[in-house]
């Protein structure tokens, strides 16, 4: 790494295990409000445990809002999340005049609209073993150092396959796509351990100024745009230990990699013509091409949405 990146790494990499107790966090909260937003689609097996990890922080006064944004689940995700203690909203019911879209980025963008917190925490809902310390660990750098605007989670990511012991090697899209792109195009971001982490916290004043990619590229887009706005010193990361979650097929990872590459090329102003990834399914009749768009155009910064401006004006 470059010397300035090494210096950033030593100053801006926090240990989740060293996060102070709840009373210290509450003292540093100092009138700020906190919203936790959980995007979910067909996560009935895990969503309750993620919600239940946040509920004690709501009762303790650190978290003011706990909202699950349901992305048209066809299972019991919404019912289970509500029963566990979250406010559950459907993405189709939010800003309907802007047209329906699917995907995680849409849920995160609309979560910004429906919440009021000065600090926003995003957590994925396919996590296994999440604890309240994930939220407190992400919040502590924002509460303790005002110059920090975005805190990314970092962790080990074991690869768990059915009926096999865990081995190193999770985070395949990170290692094969996102990290090479960052090192080649934005080497000053080479110290980010988990650039695609779905667990992060940020100031509303930052997030409302950033466009949200609608597909798999939302996390990389937010990271790159944050750096453009606040610089490297405005970004931090916190080690939360180990992340376990459901792993996806190689073809699904290929679609993620294509969306992430497209978002990176756009932000680097590198011309490219393709708007979809073509993959192939093997059938009895031979190979069949399967075409998937790399993702819709990003949603505009929330600050540019008139309904949001009106909502914020009423809240103030």
C-alpha cells in the first residue's frame, strides 16, 4: 500500500471488540438520532435474528428507529420481521410516483426517505450470528470522531459449503472483482478490507447527497461517491470479527461482478458499451444464452427529491 494509505489504515481501522459500553455511546450520542435500516427479500430464515440483535439497543435508547424494507418477499419475511420487533414497510409503497424497481439499492434508498435518523446503520438480513455489537461497533467511530462520515464493516468471511467444514475463501466477488478494480483505479482506497460490505453506518448529511445504484453495485457506488465528497479521512472501518451468511452460485456471483464493474467504469469515466451480462445455461438441446441487465440507472441523490425536501422541512 502507498504510505498515505498505510497511515489511514492505522488511524481509521477500529476494533469492534474495543467499542465502549452502552452508557458511553449514549453520552456521545448527544442529541443525535439513529435509524437502523434492514433491506430484506425472502429472508424468513434469518431476518428475525438480525432484528432481535437490534431490539435491545432500541430499548436501551441508542437506536431510535428500526425499519425493515421488504423487497416484495414471497415468503414470511415481512410477518416474521414485524413479530420480532421491526417496523416493516414495502418498497412499492414508498415514493410510488417514481416507478417500481427491485433490488437492494432501491430498499436502501427508500429507507433513507422513510427514516429520520441523523445517523443511518444498514445491515444485511441474511446474516448468521449478528449481535448488538455490530451496531454499536459501526456507530462508535461516528459518535466519537465528527470528521468521519462513513464506517464500513470488515471481517473474516469463511466459505461454508453444505456438509463440509468452513474454509477461508468467502467474499469471492470482493477478491476477484472489487479489490482489483480499487487497486488499479483508486489505489488510495486499497486499505478498505471489505469494500462490498453490506453492513455500514453513515451520516444522513452524506447519504442524502449520493446517488444509489439499484443493483448489486450499491455498496461500491456509495464508497466511491463518499470518497469523492469527503475524502479518505472521512471513511473508517471497524473489525466485527466473522461474517457468516448464505453463499450464492457462481452464476449469481458473475452477475454481481458485472454490475460492480459497470458502476466502477462509470465512475472512472471509462467508456463501455455493454449494458448486460450474457451467461449460458446447459440444456438437453445445448447451450442457451441467458441475458441479465447489469442494473438500472442509479436513483438520484435523495436531497434532489422534492418529497424528501418537504419531509425534512416538516421534521425540522
